[in-house]
């Protein structure tokens, strides 16, 4: 029975992602975003359970990736698509009625396409056992899926062209050949885990200050720390 527990948790990840897509289509972006977070929670649990129960399997890895394409690729893309469609109304009437401009929100679906490519590479890349190469799909989903929570404080985020640019940039970050640190712990001692503990502390502080709007800031912090570590290694 225990060998099925991780896969059951992965199914909850997938189901949460599917419901997130439905919520986005209904215009309830807040619920859609929260369901992405629920998916991320189950994504963490299934890997943790597989390691603790020592029941890792190739099927489990493949199933996890398939669920992630939905929850961390398609779900945030649907949120972006709906939000960009809404943002079109803020453009001038001439631009809003332009056919070429009207199809630009479909660029949101670069996210699941590049997420699928990233996950396929991840499953066969031996380098990614201890660190990631490119932005992990859950991190990308938390940035793009929660970006609308930041719009109240940062109005420029709701700009159609900014959303389009962020969609393209973060799609490319999924497959960029830059290492990014993992939050997997081999042990819980502070030594050798300084970066991870520091990042988690910063994340907690940001959550307390900005609440749900903190996720995009947390992911930007994660990217900046990873890029800094990469640059230091190159210099050394």
C-alpha cells in the first residue's frame, strides 16, 4: 500500500491544478492562484513521502512531471491569459480592436510548452540531482500565478505589455542553462545550508509583510541569489 501513497499525493497535485484552470476560466483568479499553491504543497509532499518511504520509481517521476505540466504550466498560463485579456481593455480602442494585438494573450501558452520541455530535460539530466538548471516549474508558477496580487501595490504590473514581456522572459528562464539552488536538504545542520536557511527566513519575512503578494518577490529573490552564486563561481 505504501508504494501508492506518493502517486496518490501526485494525483491531488494534478486535481488541484485542473480546478485552478477552471477557476481562472470563470474569472476567479484569486482561487486559481491559491490552488496552484495547494498543488505546490502536494508536489512537495509526494517527493518527501517517496524519499521517506523509500518507494521512488520511474513511474512516480513520470507521473510527477505530467502533473506539474498541468499545475505549474497550464494553470498559471490560464491565469495570465485571462488577465492579459482583461488588460487589453486598458489599451486605446485602436489597439484593442487590432487583430494582431488581440492574439497576443495566447503567448501565455508558451509557459506550459516551455514547462514541458524543462521537465523532460529534468528527468534525464544527471546534473539536477543536487541543483536545478533553469527556473523550476513550481517557482515559475508561483511568480506568474500570484503576480496579480502585486498589482494593487505595483500598478505597472497590470500593464498589458509588461505582462507580455514577463510571460516571455519567465518562459525562457525555465530552459536557460544557469544553475539555481535547490531547497532539498541532505541534513538540517546550518553548515552547508546557509543559503537555504537564509532564503527561507527572507521568504517568511516577505510573506508576513506582503502576504500573497510576496510570492513574486520571493521568486525574484530566489533568482537573484542563484544568479549571484553562479557569477561568484564563474569569477572564482
